[in-house]
């Protein structure tokens, strides 16, 4: 007698772990329509299956048992929910069907987790200094970028160092002006500076920046009251550029 058949398998996609029905439209047939069959479903990737009649004797491997018509009905309604991944990554799970001597590898589900904005925390306004004494206006400020790769072959973004992104921080001096100095800093005459690197590097370099620049000129003329210079930490403007590194 001829073997059972599996038809209608396909690929699909989802975003942010939204559940899908990957076997909708799939049909299982058996020339012996009254025979009891067992369909194996091997989830090769991150995620879980749920639905009526489903058995899960081993993690990642599921079965449906019944006539071909019963299996088709239950298979059509099965729900696959991807496992959450880190922001701005994607992976593709393969759901392999096995029925007797027939194996089908055509069911794949791709999940994409969109990027999320980096954050800046710990900025402080109202900082003061006297007679141009240098200060570190960004001490305690933290840059966080959750858009990271995961060390797993299931994720398609694997390449380069752990943090995929080269972030760029722009700092614009306002008010009475002044100057910034520190490692990694680039700037121009309009009071705009930039730092580039991953979130850890940005946080480290930002924390050590000084303003005004040490050794700034002081007048040696008649005594005068110390000037007060407000460092406007909140004037730091953050923008992010993404560079995928080989």
C-alpha cells in the first residue's frame, strides 16, 4: 500500500513573538483512511507548539495521533509561539513533519524582534563651577543599548563583536559655552562634540569628560569675583547610527 502523504507545507513569518498557525492549509492523507497514524513534529529552533490532541513526550518534539482526517484537523489549528529574542534580531525555526516513511522539511517560521531606542540616564542640570575650575558634568551618566546579538547559531545577526552597534553620541554646549576634553572626543568650533563606540565605551568616555578644558585661560588683571559657569548636562543630544561590523 502507498505511503501517507503531507501536502501544503509552507514558510511564514511573525514579529515580536506573535503566535502563528504554521500548518494552516496542510493536509495529511492515508490511502487507508481508517488507519491510526502518528505524526511527529520536531521543532528545530526557539519556540513552542500548543493545540488540541498534541503530545509532547520530549522537549521540542511533539506528536499527533489519529486518522489522517483527525490529524489534519488538529494540525491545521496548532499554534506556534516563538521564544523572545533580543531587540533587532531575527531567527528562523524549522518545524519538521514525519509520518511513517515521509519527512517534510518545508515548514519554517521566521521571527523578527524590532530594535528599541537606546537610553540615557543620570544626567543632571544646575551644576556650577568657579573661576573656570574643570568639572565632570556627565559623571554617573549611563548609556544603554539593548540591541545586542546573542551567541547562538539560530540568530541571523551573528557576526563581529558582541555589541553589533556603533552608537554615536552628540553633545552640544549651550549657555555661556566653554569646552570639553577627554578620550575619544571629537569636536568643532561650533561647540558640538561627538563620541562613538558601543554603549559601554560611550558610558566610560562620557563619565570622564571634563568642562571647561583644563588650563583654560584666566585673566591676571585686577581681582574680580569668580565667574559662575553652568554646565548644561541636559543639553547633550543623543542620536544613534547603526553599523553592522564584519
